[in-house]
C-alpha cells in the first residue's frame, strides 16, 4: 500500500484508505473521532466547488464516531469497517435523513424511518455515515446534475463532469472526503464516474447485494461499492452482501469473504481483450492507455488474446427497458409536476410510456439472447477486458459531449450497459491519465457469479500498478 499523503508535517488522514484506518484503530495510533473530524473538515473545504454531497450531518457523524471509538477501545469493533467515514448515495433509504433522489418531486417532509439494505448493513458494521451524495434525478443518466442539487464536478478538473449516476459518490472518494461510498449501477452508474474520477468500483453479479425498495428499473439495477482500492471494496462487499429478507431476488451469501481472498492473481487465466466490443469507437488516447494496462496482466501470466465477444450493440433494447423504468418511476407523481423535472428525464419518460408490453418482452428476449452469447463466450475466456469508457470526462452540466450527434448518455457509454443486461460482474480499475491529466479506467468483466475472480484480477493489477497514492 502506498504511504498516506503529507500536508506540512502532519499526516493527512483523508489520504488514508479504509483498510489503513482500521489498522490504525486496531493498534491505537488513530481514533475514529480524528478520522471523522478530518472527513468533515475536508467536505467543508472542497465540496462547495465539487458538489458531491447533498446532505452532511456532522452531529450524527461525530456521535457515531465516538461510539466507534469506545468499541475499539473495548476491543469489540462492530465489523470490518467500524469507524470508517462513509457516504450513502441519495438513492438508498437512510433512517433519519430524507432520500430525495435528486428530485423536487419527492417530499422531504415525511417519515424517514427505514434503511436500505446497504445502509443498514454498513450502519450495523459500525461505519460512520457522514452524509448523502448527489445523483441525477432518479439516477436516470450517466452524468450528475439535477434541478434539485445542481451540477457535480470532477475533482481532477472542475470544469468537467464527474460522470453518473453515482457521481457524488465518486467525487466523495476521489476528493478525499471519505474512503467509502455506496453507488447504484443500472447502465454504468458506478463504473462511469469511477473511470472519470480515477477510483475503483465493481458492479457485482445481480443479486449479490440486496436492494430495497425494488428498483423500478428491475434487474438492470445493482448496488456497488466505490473506493480508492480493491481491498477497501472487498471490505464493503463483505458487509453489504449480508442477507436482507426484503429482497426476494438476493443470491445466497458468498461462500468466502472477499477480503483476505484477493491474492489469486491472473497467472494461467484465459483473458480476452476487446477494445471495441465490435461496435464501440474509443478515443485513441484511451485505447492506448487501456492496451498498456492489458499488457500488465499479460506480464503477470494471463493468456491474453485480442478478440471481440461477437455481440451487437444492444442499446435499443436497453432503451426500452430503461425508459420504461423511468416511466414507472414518474407514474407515482402528479402529471402536472412534469415541468419541474430535468427536461431529458421528461423526454425519456414519454418514450417509456409509449412502449407496449410486446415492446418490453421483445427487449427482454434480446437481453436473454445477449446473456446466452456472453455465457458461451466465457466458456472460452475467464475474463473480458475493455475500456470502461471510450472517452475521458467532458464538460460538466451536459448529457453528451460537445459536437455529439446524439442526445442521450447511452451514446457514449457502449461498454457499460451491456453488462447490466447480462447481470455480469464488471469492475473499473484506474489505469492511467490522459495528457490533459484526466483518469482512464480499465473494465474487467467476468461471467455471472465470478465476482471473486474479477476482484482478484483487479487486485493483481493494482499491486503491479498502484494508484491510491495519486490524488487530485
């Protein structure tokens, strides 16, 4: 692990990973109170410009930190992330805090008495919940801005987008405001901002992390951890994957913990590298950085072959499924309030309302065919490597880059949404920077249920190319 950042003569606690914090709590060299104070100070220092948080609760955070300090003093931590400052995406229910989902349509003045599964598990494990992070309205798009909370900006260059829909979560981690954050991913929403902001994430196999309430986007929607390192994400997965009876579709718990089982490496693995998936067009600088990252795994003993998986772009089927989900979200609110929405959200909701049941079933059939094709592909290859994004972060406050002939965010996210449709685990690993200093991500995709394999491959890359000491 790289050394923490230095500010003057003191160690900057916001440069520590969750694993480093927990080790310091264990040996008594650091207190959760100190770490939480540093997190809150950092939020106050930088979030006015970046807009990663839509709610910060210093009093509750310090109360939790003091309770954690007592547990560590007594030698009885509540879990593997006890005392670690953590942010919750404003899509997850959080007891005592409003969950507005980036929308003016949600009434904040109502009882907020329930935690979503991820929130509940983290709270039970002693995580210090410092606040809630920004999201586009109802998490509908791949950038983070909304009429309610404004524009969330990239910590590497605030003129550029952080990505979305978990943009606030990515900013919170990348800018050192907290080591751990929760995200959701229905079409790339943890991987897009992780790539743009230079952090690690994984969209696990659907069902590994329980969800409640059930997403209106159905089985496209996943929860995921957002962290600096693979090790920290493993700690989060071990906590967040614990059972919750409110999710009827949850998978059985993992047979082994993710933390402590990251050292398998990649030697001997059959790895496919597809720079285009057969239909994408990556920026040359992105493609160069990703190709170099792929060579690292080859040097570590993986058998790498450049090959496409033989699929076509499923974007039209994805649109039917996704836009129908948007229409379902908005069906709970009065039609006369549509004027308060993000205009793009209102447009895709109208499209979603126009689809028939047969349209939806045809899109589902295409989804199943895609899943069969990828399952067959993984009979021959253990992992698939692609760019996470075809481009680096672009101008903040717009849905598509300048000069685009398309209107929707899916036009520049071809590597992400296919693997929501197939429910496969897919991680984004920082793999370098453009000449303009913007992060680029390598996507590591595995067959369904191969989350541990994806994590160990990401760990192997991180060990060979450590990134956690490089901060905005």
